[in-house]
């Protein structure tokens, strides 16, 4: 087992991290931690309880918010994400099995530049917000 893996597994146990230990690497760097903490603080400030996460490759936002106590999280991603239990695999710019006004907040960090139809994606995101 690699040293870094041992360190992350130890940190996972010590801090009660609910996700895969390898995801802790996203929160151990200065910029990544503060990016995730900013997202968490915005959710708290807005009173968001039911949150949609769009494009969460690997579970960066999902597992951080779970770690911070958020429970009602749904993830939409075009790619399979085997570590995320509440994943809806699909294109946010397309048709999804989600009702209008279903979410208090939407996290869509670092995704728009990857979308072919970003305007439609933003319309869909707006439709899903309460």
C-alpha cells in the first residue's frame, strides 16, 4: 500500500469522512479546501436543504457536503460515478427525470466550459430551482 493511501485512510477514520479515502486529496490542498468550503457556506447562507450537484466527477462536492452534514443531495453527471449513490446519469442540457422546482440550490462548478449547449443547461438548472 502506498504511503499516501495509508495517510488518507488514517485521516478518513480520524475525521469520520463518509466517502472514499482517495477523495480526501481534494480537501487537503489550500485552494481546493477553500473552494469546497465556499460552496458549503453558500448552501448554509441560502438555507439550501435539497441540493443538486451537476458534473461532480469523482464526487468532490458530493462527499464534502455529506461530510459537512448535508443529506439530501442528488448528482447529475454524464459519466458513470460508481462512488456516488444518488447519481442520475444524464446530460443537464437534455431531458432528466427531475420535476421543476425540486431543489433549493444547485452546484455547477467547473462544468459550463465542457457543455455543448450551455444555454440550455442553464435553462434546465433554472427550471429545477425553487
